[in-house]
């Protein structure tokens, strides 16, 4: 799992903990489906319980499906793995005899409540819930926090108990209802979750395509999905809920599927109405068993047909395509359904995949009603012959080596040199230390601990190993290395329209819709794009790629504008540049700040001398939204400087940190391991004339 993803989740949980420390009674957390909502819920509860063991959590699972059982199973799994060892969950069971009284033990700290228990007429609402809460609140003096999972679903019966029993209410949902006051206090935005590879990016199928087109696309990626990801992919088809459903299955879906060899399964609310052409037959089994059979990564089922039975609370990471036959007329339902195909099927080991596998794992295809905000997403592709651009725009990226790659490091010798403590740590303390450390140290510990004795040998010194790891990773002269292969821009990508527009005709990107207006994430990015646009001497001639005579008479391939003679080209400087859009980008540089992070620079430019310029734009204006005076922000800037300085030395590329304050740009340049502050005019002179500042004259002379 990428460190950036871990950081995003932990930051969100820290934000929730901070909100719970205020006077607010109700706190809302918004996060897209697939971003690890259950994991963050468990982390939140574990952190609160670590500070106050008098707190009791009720987790109300509001969806109609098996969300309660799923949440309980996850909580138990996290506890057993040592992730959140304080949790002591209990699932209140509805499977009791007709006259039997519902009994709930009171010695747990997390209670998971299935929806059927507290809906109107439910067992828990027939006196048992009030008796249970009375005992906790008044006899044991417990503080009760209510977590409403999928809070967009109304729950009047629980709400009526709020004032009397619940000290805090924490709403979790991908689609909270603003009309009910569920305004997000903490939010993970879709683009942030996409950028750290928590969820897939959606490619929307054209409205002109039908189910046959979707199945054709599915069959075209199926083998790659199996071979590159080790996962059997799945296409899910959403049908109507009522009378239309049978007609859609009989007349629209099955005639197309019957022309293929694909295995399909129809999952509906009643188990006797579920159907499949697979050997799996479970007519007498509940719907949950059908769903369990279909969800496994190696399941033989290729296509799942469903109504609304899997709109919430069903994890099926292998699902990568959605075809909507019905129009739900509900933004929330569409969001919940599309979330089924956005989970990363290789989240935990994503960093081990090659570039093609990562791209495949992070793409979902949807045919249906695109949400309103999707209209703000613009797809872009490389101009002209894209392979010529990628062949000419090669970037060397860097990574940080593992502690085990350090020449003079030997774990056995390191452990032998540690002083044995007079009192051994408990297994619970070791578990907490392992949880706090980063992935690389945990992997090192688990790799060494081949038996119980070796586990105690290494686990005792997790903190010392972490310090040694931090020390090595932060020494970029020793730990930084160039990645094995050079990379370039992806053939196609997308960006979200955030305003801050610039019209650009002479860079590497072209919008799919043909428009020339591009949006940038901030005012600073927009202004820097304008600067690079001026620097590249914009031309209204069409962009082509060809061979021209370069510096010192060497023939090089570069970007030229129109058909010009070499003499004309010598009078006009030509540049290849573009925004490094995050989606599908492999242009990144690793640095260490309490864990491995990746810097994805904002812009990349190749000048007419063949040099690569890399820009990471920052702003310290109040309107930028960044707290430049914060210690975290300062630490990040300083670490980026150290990273770029070493990267400039070993890659022979030129790195920049342009920071705008008010209307003035302060440009830090890293060139061959040297750091220099430039004005905008000095930057232009350097790029256009190939200056070497150490000698203050043109290199070509």
C-alpha cells in the first residue's frame, strides 16, 4: 500500500479525532466508496478508546444488506492482526427463536447493530435497546458514541434516542445528506483518493454504446486482468427494481450474454429468484452465499446482474465495469452503485506492480448516468503522434533504497549490537510499535521472524530499527538512486475543472473535446503555466515532431511548429512542455518524511538544448489555502529541496521550486547538485541561452 494512501487515511482520522474534541455533538465524515472507510472507522475507535476506556461505540449499519456482518468481520480481522488491538467488537444477532428475549452482553466496547434490529417493529426497539442503553449509561456510567454507517439512510428510531443517550454522533457516508445537516466536517475527496491509488479512475462509456459494446470491452481486458493482476475481473449490470427487471434480463441482457462463453449470475433480494449459468447452484442458500461466491478474486463469475441488492455494503474489488440499464433518478444511488467498481483490487501491494498493471488496476469503466460533477472532468491526450512525444520526452525518476540495500547494514549484526533491556516489552506494546512504523520496517521484521524465537529477537528492537531506517533513508547521497527505466507522460489522462483557466495551443496536451481552455488547481499553477507558455514562445502553427540541427551541430529530435527550414528554426527556440497530470503519471521522485512519499512535479519541460526542467509550484499567499507557517508545510518544503538537490545531481535534470508570495516569484533552482535562487528574468535567460551560472557565460560558446 502506498505511503501516500496511508498518510491520507491517517490524516482524515486525525481530523475526526480533533472534531470529536470540540463541542459539536454530530460530526460527519465523507469519503468515496473504496477509500477504506471501515478501516478508518476502526482506527478512529481505537484512538478514542486508547485515550478513554470509558467510551462505548455503537456502530449502526443502516443499509439493507450484510453491512453489519461485514463490519464486524473486519473489526475482528483488524484486532487479530494487531492493527487495532483495543477493539472488542460484538455483533448483536437477530437469529433467535420467536419468543426468546434478546440478550446483549455489556462487557464489550464496540457493538455492531444490524439494521433489522432497530427498524420499526425490530427486536431491539421492543424494550431491549432502551434497557441496554440504560444499563450502559446510568449503571456503568459509560459515554456512548453512535457511528451511523451509510448515514444517508434515514434512521428515525435511533435518532429519537439521541439526546438521552449519545454523547457524540459520527456520520460515515460517501453521500451524506446536506438537508439533514450532514455537512462534511472531514472529507476525503475523490481526486485525492484517486491520486494515492485508493480508488480507481472512471472512464465513462459513450452514450451511443450499448451492452454489447460494454461486453466487448470487458472481453478485451479480461486476459490482461488475469495475467497482470492475478484477478478474474467482473462486469456488473444494474437492472430496474420492479416490473421492468424481468423484461430487461430476458430481452436485453441474456440474448447478448448467450452469444458469449461468459459465466453470469443474477443476484436479487430473494434467494429463490437468484440464477446462474455456472455450476454453482444454491437455490436453498441465502442471497449472502450467492454474493460470497461471486466476490472472491478468483471467482469464475464474469458478469453479475443485480437490482439494488449490492448498492451498499458489498466489497467486490474485482469488479471493474458497470453497465446501468436503469436510471435510478438518484444521485446518491448512482454514487453508491458506481462505488462498487472503484475499489483497488491490489491495494495492499500496489507498489509492486509494473506500470501497465498499475494502470489496469486503477481504471474502472462505467456506462450509465454520469454525475453532474463528472461533467467537470476533461479527458486529454498527447498531441499528434503521441509515441513521438513520449520518445522525445524521457524523464529520469528516482527512488529511495531499502535499509537492507545499505552496503554496511546487516540485521543480525545490528541486533547483536543492541543492549538487552532489563524488562522485556509486552506483545501489546510491540504490536503498537509495529503499527506506528512504516511498511518497509514491518516487512523487514516479518521477513526476519521465521519462527517464534526470531520474532522476539527482532520485535524487541522495532523502534531502534525504525530509527536506523529513518537515518539511512534521509541520507539521500546514500539512499537515492535512479529508477531502472526512463518514463514519460501517459498517452491519455484527465483533470478536474477547478477554474484558473489558460488558453494553450502549443503544448503537449490536447483535449478530447477539442477545446483549448485548460484548468489548473490553483492561481499559482495557472500563473506558472502562463510563464511557461511565454517562455516557450507560443506559436499558432500546428505542432509536429521532427529532426532539427541542435547545439554544436548535433542532430536531435525535438518539437517543432510547422514546416520550417533549419535556418528558421535556429532563429526560433522550440520547447516541449506540459502539465504532469496525476492520473496515470509515473513522473515522480521519492523523498522521506516520516515515511516514503512521492513528489509528482506540476510541470515538465524539455528545452531546445535537450535539457529537462522539472517544476513543483507552491504558493504562500493567504488565498492559496496553505498554512505556510505551519511546521508540517515547512518540513515538506525543506525535504523537497533536499530531494531535488540530490536528484538534480544524479539525473542531470534541472529542478525548480517556484514559490509565489503576493505577486513576486521566488524561484529555487537545483542544477547539478547546486542550489540557486533566481528571478523570473534569470530563469528566462538560463533556459533560452543555456547559461552556466558558475561561469556566467553560454555553454555553447
